[in-house]
C-alpha cells in the first residue's frame, strides 16, 4: 500500500514537472537575422532575412532615429518616464522652517489684522513630507497654506528650492528610436542606408504566452488583463558597413 502511494506521488510530481517545463518552453523565444551583404555603398539596397518562433518581429536599422539602444524598450527598462516627481524631505523642511518663520513674523507685523499662524503653516507643510507631487500640484498645496503670503509663482519657486526633483526624464533628444514591424508571414525586409558609417541592425522578436486565467476566468468577467499573460523577447544583430 505504501509503495502504491509513493508511485502515485511520483507520477503527480512528474506531471507537474512536465507541465512547468511545457509552460516555460511555450514562450522560449529565438530569432535569427541575416543580410545578403554586410558591406555596401550609400543608397545600395540591403536585403534582410529573418527566422524564429516569435509572434511579432521588429527591425531597428541602427541609423539615426532607428537605433535599438535608443529605443523606448532599452532606455526606460520598464520605468515610467517623463513624469514629474517632486518630494519635500524632512531635512529640506528643517532648512526652510526658520526662513519661513521669519517671513511670517515680518508679515504679521505689517498686517496685524490678518496675521498668519506660523505653527499651523509648518504643520501643514509637515503633512507634505515624503509625498510625491507634480511641481504645480506641490505649489498649489503650499499656496493653500498661506495664500496671502505667497503668489502661485512664489510657490513654484519654493518647490524648486526646497523639494527634491526625483523625476525620471529619459526621453532622448529627438524622441525614442523606432523600428519597423515585420509581417511574420513574410520575414524579409529591404533597406537603403543614406549615410556612410557602421550600423548595428537589430531584430527584436516577442512571443506571448497563452492566457493565464485568474479568478473565475471568463465565467463572470469577459475582460482581459495584461497581467494574465507572460512574454519573452530575444534579439539578433547584423553589422552593416556603409562606405
């Protein structure tokens, strides 16, 4: 009986192992890129041939505006880009507090009928510490605390002076490089290089997994989410010398 139980466990483990291996192999992606010539004259046609098991293929020719190393995929590495992110640290607030307190005291002397509560303002600023804001949003938060003391422009300058800019600004001059999508049923591409130089032509292949159903699958929810899929990418390159 014990032997039969052990055999059943072994069979179950074998099935699970096979399933895991098949799922891994399902998106195991490979691509290959070849050129009919690798040394050409300016404006001479180069013909590329591709093979692979990817579902989508994109070619980056390596010249200006089409350099894979300057593509969105490579530069961002999955990061959110060009999004403002201003943060007030406790250290910067501590530096700012005596300066602001002195300004409030001077304002109260000149405006005895509309005095400001320095403690309330500093407490309000304390609530902004370590939170992420767009620059103008942070400026508005500051002005809400002291609208009679600071203009909106003043508050924008205060954000620049005392908030730490953690924005990720990765877009290169002229924008990200782009590639050309290739029909997977016709894996060929021809191109002419207009300028002498050495160019690394890159083929990017992507393969998507089957849907990994979550929850009740499509029984109660017919929508699809990117998180229900996995993917794999692979590249191959050819160096072209243009004389």
